[in-house]
């Protein structure tokens, strides 16, 4: 009898730990094979048949269609280059150049993965509409108050995610180191 209760207890503890770990991995998007360059992180294998089980489960749970490896790659930034979480009450500057791609978009999402509400209805920029410098570089300011140039309104939300999608690009599974790919910097400034 004692052996039976001991076995059931061990199985129950194992089930709780296993299910909790799986839930945490799905909730946090803990797929394997992340590619991190500065503040930006991508999971190149997510849109392939080689995606790990956690990535597949996370995709099924969220219901979003990942960018296929032949189409491009999606990078996300939840913090700046120094690791400070992106705060919609602060001014955050995304500046520099992107890797070569036929087309790219940068979009601001709230923590639930939805477009962040704002008074002007602007949620992102594309490579065709961005105002650039003479050298091809750009600067986008994500801020709660209007800014000159490329302004992306945050609506003053506490936390958000910037998503950079590169279409028809060579960046992907074969990219190994951050120095291979020029990514825009993410810098926080003007924080109350």
C-alpha cells in the first residue's frame, strides 16, 4: 500500500512539473535555435518542417502563421540593446540599416500580440515609405508624443514588442553570428 501511494505521488509530482514546464515554454515562446543579433531575436526554423515540437505547439496555441524560410524571416525585440524592456512611455529610437531584403516591415505590438492602439492609427512602417538619410540609413522614434520624421506612436502602453519582418532575404538558418548581418540598433531615450 505504501509503495502504491509513493508511486502515485511521484507520478503526480512528475506530471505537475512536466505540464508546468510545457506551459511555460509555450507561453514564453521558448523554441530552440534562436538567432539573436543585438536586441533582435528570430527563430529561423519556425516556418520550416524542421521546427521543434515547442515551436509547433506555440504556433498552434497562438494561431499565427509564421514566415516561411523561403519567404523571409521575422525578428522581434522586447528590449533595447542594453536589455531594458521597451516602455511605451519612453522614446525608443530604432536606427541604422537592415540586412538586404526585397521588402521589410517594422510593426509595434502590445504584449498580447495585437496591434497597439493609438490615436493616429499608425502601427508600423514599410521599407517603401520610410524616410531615409542620404546614406540609406533610417531612424524611427517609437514614442507616446508626436516626433518629427519617422514617428511610431506607442499609445503610452507600458510594454510592447517591435517586429521586423524581412522578405526575400538571405538571412536565415545559415546565419550564425551577429557580425554577419547589419541590424538596426534599439536605444531608449527620454524616459520619465
